[in-house]
């Protein structure tokens, strides 16, 4: 038995699909929380996050009342930018929509559900999550950036004096690129490629996001601009 536990949030408005998915999810994952629409889903997600209990995976439908899956996903990504998802939908063409929102999608189920395919994908997803937990175990201790800020690498979260700093998705991605390249100057082109996935991205778009990020840490800024070269985080011990 694995020493690592996995938590899943299931968001599905159709009762039959919800009960079916819940049953099979509970045979693989350690804890499954069930919501009946996007609004209930984001409420559960926020409550869990505020209690420092994150979900390893969110399995959600797209078309739902009160708040649809895309709206809920957008809100989740503001809280945890690297949250992993599995999508459930009766509409195959929504795969094109998913390409427009930079998600970490582990899988896509099309209704009616094929139990064998679903179980295979869920088991693989659980294995990936456990493997990621093992790999990130050494990153559980906070990375001290300076006297004010720390960074949790396993959760990709920035903290100021122990309190989480709210960053936008792009701000969080820029910071993650810098964290992955500690002590090295990261060029603007590298940010464009890693964050926007497009080297033709306008410089002003990058500068706007970088300025917003630096404004949020202005009281003890740890991101150093190397004019003409890029940006770097130099840790106190480096």
C-alpha cells in the first residue's frame, strides 16, 4: 500500500454519471468529494484550500447549471495554477475549447462512459499523482527567497510571512520559470516560450505581467532585472 494519499474533487450535474463516477473513483483514490455543479465545486475547492487540504485531481463535466466547468476551472487556476484535471463531456468538439485554456489535462472522457477505458485512465492518473508526490517530497520544505518571502515548490505557491500571495496564472508561471532557474538569468525570449508558448508574443505583454508580479512583492523584491539580459532570483546563500 502506498504511503501517499490522493484526493479527488468530482463535479458532475447528471445524477447517474455522478453516482457511477463516484463509485469507480472511490475504488482507486483515497478520498473523493462530490459536487453537483460548478458553483458547488468551486465552493468545496476553496473551502478545502483554505483548510490547507488541496485536491490532487479535479474531474469535471463542462456543461453544468449555476456555473459551467470552464468558469469553475478558470477560478480554480487562479487559486492553484498547476491543478490537474480530467474532463467529462458528452460533446467531443469541446476538446478544441480545452486547447485554448492552458490546462494540465490528464484525460478526457466522452459520455456514455466506457468503464474499461475509464478505469484504465483513472488508474494511470492515480499512479502519476503518486509518482509526482514522491518526486516532490524533497520540495516540501519551503524555499526561502528572502526575509519576507518563501516558495512552496510542490504546490507552486508564494508566501509572504506565512500567508499565501494571490498571483494570476501568468504571474505564477513567470515566477515558476524563475524558481526552476534559480541563480540563472532568464531571458525575455525564454519567458515568452515557456509561459506564452509563442516567441512572437509582444514585449509589452510580458513587461505588463512582470510589472504586476514585481508590484506584489515590492516591499521585499527578490526578482532582479539584468538590463538587456533578463531576470534572475539570487538567493541569499547563492
